[in-house]
């Protein structure tokens, strides 16, 4: 359909004068650059690279997303949810801020992700910038840090502003489960919590998400 429209547009365009064609071609170029900028913005959040995904469909605050493969640095931490994410964040932040074998700084990404693991433990992870591969990432000094490749995966995600408290996370997890049941979607595994902003960001400007893997 898009190809047919472009073909018809170009056919009409070359019936016009040279000056008019120049103007129209300039507009096409501007539209193309704008489209590329919008696409790039979809993989960035406030200047931080985010995992690549496409929105399959959306319904209000809930999106069904198709995530593409990407690299993760992760650590498993024991404790309460809030203490675990603080501890996990510090460990991973030390790695990317140069606390690695090569003393190399790695760009920060978003979000910080957290998932319940075995009883009493939590997995906290950062996406690694897309410029790296498993072979080129700086080696971790801390043996608790693991590097894995997240596979292509479909996720059901609900976003909300405010504080990422246990109460807010539980409430939106319930809403997401209800949405999945209504839509006939089979979700699997523990809920994943995504936190996009630092603690200094005003609550109403924060972006938090709860996600489930969809089978």
C-alpha cells in the first residue's frame, strides 16, 4: 500500500515544474528525517538507550510489545524488594562507572529491571548498550555479575507514574493480570518491574512499568 502511494505521488510530482518538484522533494526529505528521528526516539528515554521493541497493539495504559534481543548485566540479591533493587543497582552501577577489569566506563541505560527469583532473592539488571557484544563488554571484577542475552520476546506491559512502591506495583500487577485474562493472553513467570528514573525525579514525572512474558 505504501509503495503504491509513493509511486502515484512520484508520477504526479514529475508532471509539475522543476521548481515545484524541488520544493516537494525537499519536503519528502524532511519527512523522512523526521520519521527516522521518531523511530530513534522510540529506543531512547530522556537520553538513555532502552531495549528495542515494537508495540504490537495498545489499549490505554497497557501495551503488547515485541522485544528484540539485547544484552543484560544482572545480579541476584537477597532481601526485601526495595533493599534488593538498591543493592543490585549499586553493584551494577559500580561496574558501568569503571569498576571493571578494563576500568572502562559503560553508558547508563534505562530501565533498571527487577524480577523475583528464588524465594527471598531478586534479579536486578541493566541493558548493556547496543554497541557491545558479549565478547567486547568489559570484564566484571565482581563475580556476582552475569552477562546474558535476552531473547526476542513478547511482553504485556502496563505503565504508571508516581512512586514504584510495593503497593503501586501490586496494584498494577493485578490490573495487568485482569487485562490478560480479558484479552485471552497467556502470561508466564513472575512480574517484571521496570524503573526508568532516578530517585530525584519528581514522582509525577517518573515512568514505572510492570510486565509479564506472553506465551
